[in-house]
């Protein structure tokens, strides 16, 4: 499992970890049943506080993407499917990201290229 932390990123480190793991699950690089590294090991590998990783794992568990069992670690449970209730929230997140690209002054064609590239990257692992 390859995760990177960007010290220039404005997101908190735990959120970067969450987002990276979500992307790995979406790409199919982390499949259902895959055991994640223990909190202490991942914290040491990334050079961050173990509470940061514990927070990230709790958020992923709350999202239904992993199951954490004390003593036996964290396991990828599944890729969550969306329903109509949470599609609104997903659209709001997408809208916020697109707004940032527009405010950065990127032309529509470039934004569409970025979106297409990112989606293609996520779908390579067999995601549906």
C-alpha cells in the first residue's frame, strides 16, 4: 500500500490518509478482505503521530469501508454503493471541487480533461 503525505496540502494529514486509502479502494488496489497495516506501523512509515492514523481509520470505518478489530487490525470491508440519500452529498463535494478549479481560472476544456484523467485513473482497477 503506497500512501504519500504532502506537507504543502491544506488538508489535515488524517484526511490525506483517508483520501489516499479511499482512492486505493476505488482503484481496486485494496480489495475486500485486504488487511491494512497496523496503526503504529503506518504511522511510523509515514512519520506521523499514531493518533493521526487512528483518526483516519475511524473515519474510514464510519464510512463503512473498513472494519477495525482491536488486536487484529483493520480490514477492507467493501466498496460502498451509493443510494439516493447520499448522492446529494456526493454532488456537493464534486461541485466544491469543480468550483475550486473554476476559481483557479482553468478553462472548461482543461477542467474536463482533469476530471476525465482522474476518473480514468480511478476506473483502471476495475471499479464500476
